[in-house]
């Protein structure tokens, strides 16, 4: 198990390291290999946007100030010319440097509002090529690109000019080799420090992840044992906390199942041993002694039949309870005439036990109906009556009552037996609880457990009241479905 924990930790650590390598590989590619192309694409995008903005504001009275501001912010060279190439306006990021007090002889010059004479910088060498591209363009937009220069522009309506003007916006695509080298050196240090930090964090995180998983793994190996194994500290994450609670619940169920299994083996082995011993003993008596005596042989056979019936009842109860426990499907619920069901079971017991002196006193109301499963409700009533017969008093009186109480159908089965001790009342519905059966009058100890589970299946309740030496009354309450109209 320790080897598996280390394997999980190593795999998690490997994932963190791989993630770090991928991230820094992408970063190196972006900052070195693709830096120049990324830089050029951004410069070109800004230049095109600047040209579009100038085109939109070209007829504004303060267009020259707008051009100066754009050229300074975007480091672009702007020319506005007429169709013959005469400069109407120009600007760049160093606009003020092109004003002179003394203009060389022969140079084209102008005079601004303050009387200062100035000149525009000369048109670029590629202007003629650009102008030809603009004139040849269908939509008036043209662009030129070389290794170190990008130019774009279009025909515009320029403020103060009666004719179409040409907008020229250019920028230099400076190589970033020196900047890339600086970034590369910086990246080396950043990468080294980041890898060290990432490795330490990966070790810490892999340990943090593997520890609770290891604890849950150890706990899972010991499910159902009295020793719960590794302690688990909740709070790491909700999913593992939920898994821990699920394992705890599963462990409790396994413990209970193991206890029930041991109890079942003890109880059933005890209950099976007595009838099997008697069957074998009387069979041997028939073989060795009474086979010639017809009367004695008949009595011995009767005992064998009685004990075989007891074995059959024992097995049937165990199988029935197992079926209830293992069934994945819900019972089919229908409109059940509970009065008819209770009467039918009472009739069966009356025919079977009246010859033995049992008195069945009935008080069964008519047409009481519930929503439920008829066969299972019949079995529940049967089990209660069978329990009452087994523990009836010397007068052999059994009371059977069915009535309504606050829209509920109430079944009561009473006897005048020895009663149930107070400390046993809370366990009487438990499966395989056979303390009362140790007198030889019980079967498997699951009869009342079947009653409780059946009633619970019908959203009802069951209870018992008893007094030592005076008897017991078992009660079932079910929600009434329909009563007889008045």
C-alpha cells in the first residue's frame, strides 16, 4: 500500500512538472521565436487604425491637431497630399522639429499663424509607388509592406481642400533582436526561479493530495472491521470528505451485516438443531423399536411431521425476510380491503387452532380500505396472529380488532400470555431477536421484523404494549384509503 501511495505521488508530481514545462515552452516561443512577427502585427494593426481614425475625422476643422496627436501617440508618419503629390499637411512624432526660423533658399516653405516660416519634410521614396497603388485600388485603400516599412492610406476629403486628397500613413518595422536578447536573459532567470518554486510547490501539493487518498485507501481495506484503520482529517476537499462519510456509512452497514450474519448462524443453527435431532431420533425409533407397533409408529411419525413443519416454517420465514431485504423493486400498491384481509387470516387461524381450544374474539369493522400490497399485508397480520398463538396464556384467548382512528386503520392483536419484559420491548421488532423463542415456542425470530418492514413499506407504524403476567397487544396503524360512505 505504501508503494501505491508513492506511485500516486510521483504521478501527481510528474503532472505538475509537465504542466510547468509546457507553460514555459509556450512563453519562450512567444517571447523569442514569435516576438518579431507579433510585434510587426501589432504595429501594422495600430497603423491601420490610425489611418481609419484620420479618414473619419478628415473634414473636421481641427483635423491637423488630431493628426499631430495620433502620429505622436502611435509613432507614425502622416502625409496628406493632393492627387499631384503636393503636400497639404504632414506630421510625425517629432512635429515641432520641422519648424525653422531660417529656411534654406529654394526649399518649399510656408508661414504659420504666428508668422514663423516652416517647411514640411520631404515625401518618402515609396510615395510614388503608394500613390499608384491608391489610384489603382477599387475602394481607394492601399498598403505597401517591406521588411522594415509598412505604409497604408486612402483617398479622403480633407478639410480646406476642394478636391480629393491622399492620406499616407507609414511606420517602421524595427527589428527586435536586441530586445529579444534582453528578454531571453530575463526569461532564463525567471524560468530557473519559477521551476524551483514550481517543483517545491509540486512536492507539497502532491504530498497534500496523496495523504488523504492514502488514508481513504487504508480505510477502504478495513471496511467492516472493528479497527477502523487510518483516521481521516476532513477539510481537504468536499469530494474526499463525502467519500470518507460514504466509507464510514458502508463500514457501519458491513459491521451490522456481519453481526446479523453471526446472530443468524447462531440462532438458526440452534433452531435447526432441535427439530433435526428430534426427526432423526424418532426416525431411528421407528426403525429400531416401534415399526411393529402401529399405534406407537403413528405417534412417532406425527412428531416427525410436526418437526418437519417447524423446519419448513423456519426456512420460509428466513427466505421471506431475505426476499424483502434483497428486493430491488417496490411492491405494487393497490386499493386493499383491509377488513376482508384481516377476516380471511382470522378465519384461517380459527379453523386451524379452534380444535385445540383457542378462542379468537373478533371486532373487525367493515369496508376499511388502505393503499397497499394485499399479499404482504396479509403476511404481516398472519405473523402477528402466529406470534399471539405461540405466546397465548392458559386461557388460549386471542383478540383480533380492526377499527378506524383519526383517518387511520388500526389493527390490534392481543393475548393473555406471560407478557414481555420492559427491557425487551425495544428489541422485539429486531430481526433474529429470539429471546422469547428460547422456550421452544418460536421459529426464526424474523416474524416481527417482517411485520415492521412491511408496515414501514406502507408508511405506517407498529407498536406493542405489554404487562408481565397479563399479556401483550401488538398494534399496526395504516393510513386509511377509503371508508364506506355514510
